C-alpha cells in the first residue's frame, strides 16, 4: 500500500457511509414511485402569451447568470449551473403544469406570482457580488417547495418545517397573503439566529414579533442594538426604544448618557449588573492603559453578556501596543518593549493572540519571553486556566510557527501537556458546519511542528477522533478528521509534484502545487495582474521599489492620473495595473476608480497582490473576485482572512506570511512568478520555492523573513478550507 493511502480510505469511507446508502434507497424509490405533476420535466400545454413575458424575463436573467459563472473546472460552477439553470428551468415547467383549480383568472394570477418570485430570485443572484453557491442551491430548492405549498394552500404547514433565511428571502412575495406563516418563520428564526435576523429588522420592525428578536439579539450583538438606538432611521430607532427588556434598556441608557458611548458599550455587563456607573466607565475609557487593563478584566471574568463587544475592543485596543513594538523593531529591548511593562501574563497572551495579523516575529518573541518570565513560578497550564483556554488553538498554532511551542509545553506537568494536546485535537466536529476556525488552527499548527514525537501523538489523536466521530455519525467530525489525517500525512511528505498531485486527488481539489498558465489568461490571451498600494510612507517607498523591477527593457510603464499600467514588451502578453500611492483617502479612491475602469473594459485580473500593512487588508480583500487565481496578501495566516479570500475567490492559491510582508521578499517572489509567465510556463510552486530558497540563501539579512512566507502548496489552512467546502457540500454523485 503506497504511503498515505490509508488516510485516503478515511475520506472514501466517509463519503460512502454518508451518501451511498441514502442514494441507493433514493434510487430504489424512484423505480416504484408514481411521477408527480411536480416532477414532470416537459410542458403539458403551450405557455399563454400573458405569461410568456415572465418566462422571457427569467430566461434573460439566466443568460446573465450563465455568463458570470465560475471557471469550468470549479465545483462551484457545477452547483450554480445545476441550481440557477437546470433547476430553475424545471421550476418554469412545473409552474406551467400546475393543474387548474377551476378559476382561470386566479390560476393565471398565481402562476404569474410564482414566475415573478423566480425572476426576483434570479435578479438578486445577478446583483450579488459575493455569491455563495450552497446558499443559492438551498434557495432554489426552497422556492420549489414554497411554490408547491402556496399552490396546495399549505403555507402554515410549510412554515413549521422550513424555518430558514431562504424562506424569508423567498417569502417576500409568496408569504404576502399568509401573515401567520410569515410571523412563525420570522419569530422562530429570531430565536435560532438572532445575529442574522436583527440585520433584517427593517422588514418587520413594526410587527409584534420584533420585540423578542431585538431582546435575543441584544445578548449576542449589543452593538447592533446600540446602532439602531442611535440611528436616524425612525423606524429602527423606535423599535429598539419601545423595548422593555432590561438589557436593551441598559444599551439605550449608554447611548443617551455616556460621554464615550462606543467605548462604554464594552462594559455593558458592568452597567447591566450595576457594578459600575456610566460615569465610572467614562473615567476608565478616557485612559488608554486603564481601558486595556479593564478589557482584560472583562475577558477573564468571562461573562457572556456583551462578550463579542469587549473581545472586539480588546483586539482593537491591543493593536496600539503591537504597532508600537513593531515600529521600534530596531530599538533596544528596553525601549521597544517599554509599552508592555507591568502587563500581566494574561494581558500579554491576549496581545499576541488578538494581534496575530500584525505582530512581527521579533515582537511576538519579545512578548512571549516576558509572558513566560512573569508567569513563573506558576505553570503555563494555570495561565490557560485563568483565561478559560480562550483561543488556545490559535496560540499553539502561533507558538508552533514561531518555534516556541516546546518551551511553552515544557513549563507545565507532563499530564497537563498531554491533556492540552488532546484537547487541541478534540472537539473539532462541534458547532455549525461552517465553523472551521479551530480546525484551521490545528491544520496550520501541524505544518510548523518539528517535534516528531509530538507529530506522531497528534496523528494518533486525529485517528481516534475520526473513529469517535464515525461511531457518533457526525458528518462534520468525520470530514474534519479525515481531511486533517490526509493533510498531516502530506505535510511530512517530500516536496515534489507527485506527492502534491496525489494529495490533491485525495482531497478532491485542483492541484495544490501549480496553476496552469492557461487558467491565468483572459479571453484575449493576456495575463492581467492588479497591485494594491496605499498612501502612507511605507506605501510610497514600496511603490517606488516596485516600479524599479520593470526597468530592464522587458516592460513598458505608463502612468495615468490614478494608476500605472505596466505591459510586457517581450515574451507572453502581461499587463499589470497598480494604483498610485496617493495619501489617504486618495489611495482608496484610486483603487475604486481603477476597479470601475477594469469592470468597464471587462478586464478581470487573475493575479492580485496586496502591498501594504495588515490593517489595510480588508480594503484589498473586499475587492477580490471569482476570477482571481493567485492572491498574495502578506500576513494572511488567520482563519478569518483565509475564509474571506476563498469566499470571494474560491479557486485562489494564497501566498501568506506569518508577519507583515516586506518588499525585500515580495519583489523576488513577484519577479519569479512573472519570469515564468513571460515564458508561458505554468506556475509550479514547488519549483519556484526551491529556486527562491537558493536565492535567499545568499541574502542572509532577509532569509529569516522569507522563511515566514508560506507557499500555496504548504498553506494547510487554505487547503483545508477548500477541501472541506467541496466534500461537505457534495457527494460522489455530484462529480
């Protein structure tokens, strides 16, 4: 048996166990079941002229949708093609075939209603810039079921078994004559997912069931309730201020009485429980250091009330210390780390964990050293107990990446070390299907672990947890642990194309080791790239250095008012667009103007490069599209960043770094990619990274910084997310 195949069996067992049996049953039922009028796939009668208009409008939207679907080899294309084209075609036929109920006018009006609802659904799809294929697959299925329920007069029954966001979207038209069904769905959705429903408050703010939704949302999204309480929108503002729920009342009180209400919202639990007055909170929030220490206090107290609010503030306010340490990276330690003097080990832990996207390697190591010193003589497991194991998987992943994991683990008893690493692997099948942050941390951590004994221990834990998930019939657990087993085996294999291809096949994703040249070409045979620069001093320096790489006679540089265009003059045609680093807000305006220009000329860059600090990342990520195949974003190791990239660009190969990118490394990587493109070669990451390693061996001053960069075929977090989404959303019969 070839190496790694035993782990492939995990996925095969998983898929056969989850899908084969049910598919067989489904097939056998089809043989004996009489075909329903809802399943007939051809028109029984010609379409009347008054309804043909709506069919034409639907067909027009389908044509628009089909033109914008993903690339042919993408699984997402298959899901959307099935839903938006094939299943919608069936909906049209089904609507026309619905038997008459005796009143021609009513029959005709109902069928027009159904067609209008389908057309509206497609129109929303075409205006959606961040399409989730699985969502639309469910939306079309829901539309099918809701139309049948409406036709049969069973919307009340339908509502009790179809509580979902899809029912709310489709019900905008189809539930208009059934307020009881609408009320049931909205109220139940408010209980199940208040985070989602509060964002729809404007649709039902005047309804009686708005009040319990507002009260439930206040517990999980208090800031959203605060925004509504302070809103100029009378409808939303009034709905919140009518509430008699004590928590909502406390939020309104903060909005009305605090001098610094946005900061005071982090201390909602103190005000709600009457532990502190608003005046006392204002005194705390007016002092940055006192503010941060009290945010740490709230985190340790672990009160779930307003938890996300004080956690978000802890993350945001901690960046002040991270950036100060980063800015002083050439200063003596006594100067550089003065800003964190007197901080407790817990406060330092939170700085590192919540500052993961911006912290430099040396800043992490200096903070980690001080945390360990101040934790003595207590063991490090006591530290984790104090902070309730908050984001402990993220911390372990960071320690593994910065080579401090053994030091952290050695500062606790062996029994606690074993328990911690068992917990690190356990429980990854819990939570919602799309809650993958912990699993991604585990995947990323394993790629950095060099201790063979620890690696073997973690592999064993993965196997045991897979078996436990199988016994419990946990679909998510089986998928997660099967994928981790495969990734763990592949992470320790040799860096060669054969191993990478074999792993890609096992994971059921396109090759992780290369991007074919033809996949980077536009319809006109040109490779388009887009670079994002920012208007701070670093951005200007980076831009000037960037242009210097294209003055070797192989490129032509043209500068417009807001951007530059760099075109190849030899080899294959490559066109690079880069916005000018105009001081804020000119940089963002230039990016927006360039985006509009590219859209107008139907230019879709397949390569995207972010050249700026991590706090600029959201601006760049928001502009990613389904056409992007290579995305280089500097520090993009965290789960949320990876997930956002793949939400926008599901086929993207992501180059990330454990810290903020540096032009001394960025430019050789970019040059290596463009050198291959000029020759018309595929982008083979293993070959490129091998050559870059040789190059940086001669550049000792930046060798360590290059080692912080993770090539796409080693980006286990991104690979895990891609694989999980493909396997969890389809069975073998969909391929």
